[in-house]
């Protein structure tokens, strides 16, 4: 089932999310819906607060090659356990900030520990787009958006555009 994606500015996108306490059927359904919503958008990552669920869960799939097999990932209670000193600049976007892109500098590599849908602990090192994506999505769980890395003028400009977009949508525009 597709879930509506919250658009910035929204107070739910600025909140610290609570850890997932137990992985039951509800969490399984949430993860499935989030993957479907992410692929439909289309996007490479989606965090639970973006669909209004204030829990520490994210989904991602950074396989860009349409010929390659997809790799849908579900990360519950993810934690960055190591960051490289080397950084990487990526032009980031966000499904909650449609059609706005800006360069963000982040560690080029991160090691992340999380719990899978099966309840098992997992740990993996991410590089390239995967590293950028997982850091961007974990930021969402802490109420942080990629525009928070920009200067105040650029951030305000994007926020005003989003306020206008929301007004237009509320009026029934496209
Ligand atoms: Zn985002």
C-alpha cells in the first residue's frame, strides 16, 4: 500500500524518532509499504517519519542500474558505528523536498549496525551513493534534513518554495 509522503515544512520531520521496541506484523507491513512508496516515487531511500511514523526505521535501494537486481534493504534502529575521515560531495535530494537538489559533504564511508526484519543484528560498510543515502536517512530519524547542511539563505529559499508547493496542492493544483 502506498503511503502519502510528508512535505517539508512539517513538524513531524523535525522530531527525534523512538527506537522500534518489537518487530511485529505492524513493522513488517510498514517496511513493505515504505519500500513500495519509495520505488513508486521513485527514490533510493525513505525514512519512517517521512510517512508520519515516528520510529527508527528506514528503507533503501541504491542500485541504479535498471538491468541489475534490486537490493531492497530494511534497517531497524540503525546506528553509525564508524565514519571515514575522507569525505564525499553528493548532489542530494529528498522525497519530502521534491525537485530541490543541493551539494552536501558527508563522510565517504560509514559502518552501520542495525536490526533486520528477522530480528537479527547486522553490520555493513557502505560507500558511494549507499553511504550518502544511509546517512541522509538516519538524519531523518533524528529530525534532520539535508537542507540543514546548507546556508540559511539557501535553506529559506527552498523552504519558501515548499510552502508555496503545499499551498498550491491544498488548493487542488498539481
Ligand atoms: Zn530525505
